[in-house]
C-alpha cells in the first residue's frame, strides 16, 4: 500500500511542476488539466516552429475548440492546427472530441515516458468528415495501418520530422 501513496506523491509533485510552468511559460506550454494533451501540444509547438520557420503563431486557450495552434504565414494566410494525443498508458487510445474549424489535424501518440512516438497530419481539405464534430474515435498505431478509427488513418506520417525537430530543440 505504501507504494501507492508514494506514487501519488510523485505524481502530485510532477503535476505541480507542470502547472507552475504552464502559468509562467504559456508561450511554450499551454494551460490545461489534461496533461497528456498539454505535453503533446508542447511538442507540437516546437514542431510548428520548425515546420513553418517564417510564420508567426497564436496559441489557443482551453476554451478554443477548433484549433490549438494558429500558424500565420508571411502572406497573412492562416493554418489552424488542432492537436490530438494519446499516450501508451491509454488502454483505449480514444482521442478527445475533434471539433470542426481546423485546417490540419495533428495526431500524436506518446510512449510510456510521454515522449513522441508518432505524428500524423491530416488535411481538412482531404477529409470530407472535417466539417462535423467527431467523437469516440481512436488513434492509429505506428506500423499498424488498420488500427484506429477509419477517419484517422492515412494521415501523412511526420514522425521522423517531429523527432528531428525535437532533437535540435533539446540537444
């Protein structure tokens, strides 16, 4: 029983550290209670800056459902990115509801250490279902093309590019 109490104490300490960072460094890590999503969005922000080096960015608040990252290109065109994530700790791999209004849907799978394991990007213009909310969908698994909900399959695999961007951000 003591090991459970110890694990809760360690989790509470890590949770508190993330909360403090979220409140003091909101440009880098978003505010939110769902820490898997917060962590994935942190990695997504790094990748967005790598993928769109000449762009500027706005970051959505927890009340913004359609997008988490707004990429503002030099020509002032916008790309609204919605980020969805699951970790290896999820037994169902179910993502939170996907709300319409995005241009790109970034699906990130985190490993048991909450580090990126996979990233797929789905374009709204190629997805007839993108204009309606989607609920109860499951994230695909890397290397298993028939896994996950059918709507979330077939995104462009950006895993190696994400990992390269993170390696330069955290040498």
